[in-house]
C-alpha cells in the first residue's frame, strides 16, 4: 500500500491535530497486536482506510474517515492484562475510546460512529451507521490480522506532528 505524495499531504493535514495530542502519542506505549503498538495500529488502519477509499473511488468524508480511524482504539489501558477496565474488552473498548475522544477533541457524528461501531459484527447491535464506519471496521480487521501474524512492515510513516 502506497499513498501518492498528494495523498500523503492530505493524510498529514487531516491527522495533524489528533497525532499532536500527548494522549494519542501515549498510545505508542501499549502493545496492540504482535509487535505492533496501538499508535502504529491506529495510523495503519487510518492509512489503509484512506487508501482503499481512494482506490474504490468511494464518495465519503475522507477527513472524518481518517480522524475516526486514528481514534478508533483511543483507550488508555493495557487490554492484555485486563485490570484497568470493566467488562469484556472486545465489547467495551469502543465506548472507552469514544469517551476519551469526546473529552479531548471536537468529534463529529461520523467520527463518533466510526469509533463506537468499529467492532461490528462482534458487537452485533452496534452496526456501522455510515460508509466511513464500514471501511474502518473492515480495515481494522485486515490490519489486525496482518499485525497478529507480524506480516507488516515497520511503520516509518507516522507523521511527525508539527512542533
Ligand atoms: Fe478496537
Ligand atoms: Fe483497532
């Protein structure tokens, strides 16, 4: 998967505010899948979601797609130890991520839908309510699978937030 220069510039523009936040940066301290940390996973899902939307020429809100994808796993605990949260992680972490996203960013309806419904169809009643959510949910599963089998290139393309 490769973004053109123009696509990369757009991606960086849309992701700048989210990636500059210290709590988002702190996601790099949590292992997500395999040897992938949560920040890498989130950026990977956002890039794949954006890339596939362009490839398929989907008519959707690309900025919200990118921001929602970057924040879809914005929960701040180690899901592997299971000590810092209540309930089954797979079902509850979208709500934890949305709560954090709403506390630290201006989140629109599409971004909220992406975050809350990304675990569908596991969370059977929380179905994506827009195209952007379907794309992110699919790319999340695709990237998670690759990461679990360590079939990913190391992330060199996390945009460095402007100082
Ligand atoms: Fe998730
Ligand atoms: Fe995820």
